[in-house]
C-alpha cells in the first residue's frame, strides 16, 4: 500500500504535498497484543470473530505478496 498525504486548494485545485510517498509492506506476523485497543463494534466483538478476522487479514497479506 502506498500512502501520500497532500492538501488541495479548494479554489484552484492545486495539490500541495504534506508528507512524501511512503510504501507500507504487509506485516509478516499480526500483532494482537494489548498495544492497540481492540475494536468494540458489534461485528468484531461477536464470539469467534477475532480468529476469523485474523484469518482474513492473514489471507489478505498472503494475496498481497502473491502467495495465493
């Protein structure tokens, strides 16, 4: 994934770069530690959804690396 942050002038449409482009590589191992607060939405707090979400993210990472 490539991230670029810029500001757009609403009158002229001119883009001004705020932060230069940065490419983010997929994580090798997901971090499910307490470093990040868990999501509290109903979908994520349902029983078993954490392991399902882990499987979905792992599959997405493998697809982005071309392994699937």
